[in-house]
C-alpha cells in the first residue's frame, strides 16, 4: 500500500515542501505540535525503524544531516528536538518512516 508520504513525494497530494534532495523531502506537518514542526521523510518507502536494512545506513544518516541543514536555514540551531515515532502504539500515524523536527523558536 502506498503511503500518503509517497503520494506527496510523487506530487499526487499537495504539501508545503521546505527542502528536498534526491533521497529526502522535508514538509510542514499539517497537525503541528510546535511552532515549527517539520517531517523529514526518506523517498524510499520504509514502514518503520524495524524495517531498516543495512543498505539504509547512509539514508538514515542523511536524514540527520538534512535536519541540521534545515534547522540552520531556519535559524533554530540552538533549540530543537528530533524524534521518531515507531508503530501505532508508539504514536506513528503514517507507516512510512519519518523524523520529526520540532521547535518553539
């Protein structure tokens, strides 16, 4: 099943894109939990952290480097939070791996 994030990546559903590379897209969360709430999403559809494979190491590392760049671009380098939710019981609403970047700055 195709996730809503894949549909956003494929431009089938509109979203406010903040940053994009060949492998990662960053969008504004439509239900923000902070003043700034971004989702850093790999374009490769990976359901959860439990579905990561050895070949995904660079992709996951790049998600953190994208978080660093985006926070720098937004001038929030000294206060923000990053987190993953895992599985529905761990508050993961979309079954497509994504990293939350939150800040109240």
